[in-house]
C-alpha cells in the first residue's frame, strides 16, 4: 500500500503493508512510529522559540543570569537551525542550553498537537488491487483517521476540505454569539 500525504509540501509518501514500512531507510519500522517521525520532521522547521519566551522561562526558574544573557544572543538563531544555535549559545553554558531545549520541547509538542488536529488530504493506493482512495483525514498518535468519504479526484477533495475548514471557522463564532445572547 502506498500512502501519500497530499497536503504536505512536498507530499509525503510512505509505502507499507498496514503495519510495517516496506521500503527506504525506515524499512521494517512500524507505520505508526514512521508517521509520528514524519510529523515531527514536518513541524520542526516551523518551530520558532522567541527570545522573550525563553527569557520568561529563565525568570520563572529563578535563573537571572541566563535571563540577562538573552540580551547577548541573536534571536534569529532560535528558528530550527540546530548547528548555528549550538554555536551561538555555546558561550552561555549548559543551563542556558537546557533552558532553550525545555522551551523548544514545549513549542514542538504544541506544534505536533496542532498538526495532528489539522485536516489534510491523503491518498491511499492498494497496489495489488490497483485501487486509489483520496480522502480527508488526520494523523493522531501515528494512526491515520479517515474523516470523509472517498473522492474520485484531488480537486473534489480540495473543495470539500476547503468547505470543511470554513465550517470549522464558522461554528466556534456561532457558539460565541449564542453564549453572549444567554
């Protein structure tokens, strides 16, 4: 079976038998762990640790020295560039790096949760049966959830996904209006 995540850029493709990945560097690993790893890779590049947030973390921990060191660090290094980050904060010491990694971990966890809630387009192809299914779904804790019927084309699936996202935005607004009226 070939599974394609059409909403990712570039699209993610995983070939598996329903349980284990069949090809590539991840061959033999469980499909759930590979999906989780792909989500992590997808969101890591988007993580940005803001210097103010890191400074607040140090202050909450009572680490006033590292909070002061924040003024000496270029804030642009906190955007998923691990090598540059390590070189930049090397002077600051171990506690500084531990603080950064703690905040980064929290940001990464939040980004993964948002990604798992995001509705996306998936295509699953049964190679032996020569059947394709395009549907709207999401990946939660490594499990692929199908949330719509199958669509014959990607364009139809994109239209339905757009409608679902618009409805998702409208419903919370309606709930807030209803709450105010009570």
